[in-house]
């Protein structure tokens, strides 16, 4: 028992993998905004999953992975519906009329939503100090994003973004659990393969209605969304969640709006002010409080 405990990754490793995943995800909003300027939002949302699924199928075949059990397939369907279909398609549709900064306002709710989904799904019971820090962080992230171009006014796209938050939170919680059984990259890969027929049909129908044409920057943005946002980033994120505790690791996503707006400033030429810097530091401080909260967690299997 002692040997097994020593071989289990530390919580610090979970936070490190989670932060790597968040860094990869932080480019998603600005690159989606760039891609949907010239490509159909349905093509962007579905097509990136098709590319990622091809990579995933190749990885599974090369590694000769055994297929999941029937129950695991059912749980993978939940993951696929949330993070392969729901989040990419809903955010792509929303960002045709919403700015990347405004999108970051709503997506700032994702860490809190993931923590709630994790508690409901896994039985983790974070202490009151964790919830206080998570709530403070969510408020700080929303205010930060709003003051930097997002605005507090509700838009029609907000319903799509809220749907994306719910879908992703459920997919993250279930995927984190599965990653403890199947492995992080295997969970991502099987979910992508499972969703491939639906996403391929959506991509084809979109291409027939509106043939995809874009300048080089549009295709580069699409390539990033396909390879990193939909595949490599999820491998790091699910490994971090699997090491856990999931509720605590989920809070590193509080930093995502800060990074997203920073990348938007560089890629979309949005202005960065002193308020941006101070607000970003406040959000990072709240994230630090949340991840440092002592969170009792059930014993987890060592992720592969």
C-alpha cells in the first residue's frame, strides 16, 4: 500500500498538467474568432473535431489500445456530447456575433461550473474556504473580462455560451473520472472517435452549403483548434483532472480569461491597459487561493 501511494502522482503534478491544458485552451477564443471570420461556424466547430478524431484514431491504432467496455462507451458518449460536440459548436456559433472578450466573460463561469459538476459526479467535498475562493475567483474573472471589452450586457449569443459552459463542465467531470480508468489520452481519443460519424456529417453538410475558403491565417487558426484545442490540450487537461483533486484542479481555469484577453491583444490588436494588468493579477491571486485550499478527496487510481 505504501509503495502504491509513493507511485501515485502528487497533487502538484495535477495542477501542473491542468495549467498546461489551460494554456492550450486559452488560445481557443481568439483563434475561433479568427477562423469564423472567413469559415462557416459549423465547419469550424465540427471540422476541428474531425481532424482531431483522425489523429486520435491513428494514435489508438499505433498503441493497439483495447476498446472500452460497454459502460465506458456510455460514459464516453457523455464526454463526447459535452466537449467534442457541445462546446466547440456552441462557441463557434456564438462568436460569429460576439467578440472574443465578451465570450471570455461567460466562459469565466466554467471553473465554478466544473467544480459543481465534479462534486455531484465524484463525491469530492471541498471545504467552505475552497467555495469562497472559487466564487471570488469567478466574480473577479467576470469583472476582469467585462472591463476589458466584454461588457456586462447580455447578448443573444450568451445563451449559446452558457450552454457551452454547462456542456464542458459535465464533459470535464466525466472525462476526469474516465481518465483514471482508461488514461488521459485514451479518454480523449475514444471520445473523439465516438463522435466522428456525427461530426463528419456536420462538416460535410456545412462544406456543401458553404464551401470552405479562407486566407492562410484562417486555416492556421483552424489547425490550432483541431490539433491543440481539441486533442493535445485535452490530454494535458484530463491528466490533471485525473490526478486531482478535480474540484481544485478545475480552478486553474480561472486564469484562462486573463490569458485569452492577452492573446486577443496580440492577435486581434485589442488594447491592454493598466486596469487589464491589475485585474489579471487579481484573478490569478484568486485562482491561487482556490488551488491552495485544503480539499479532502477520495483516493484515486493513478492515471496512466
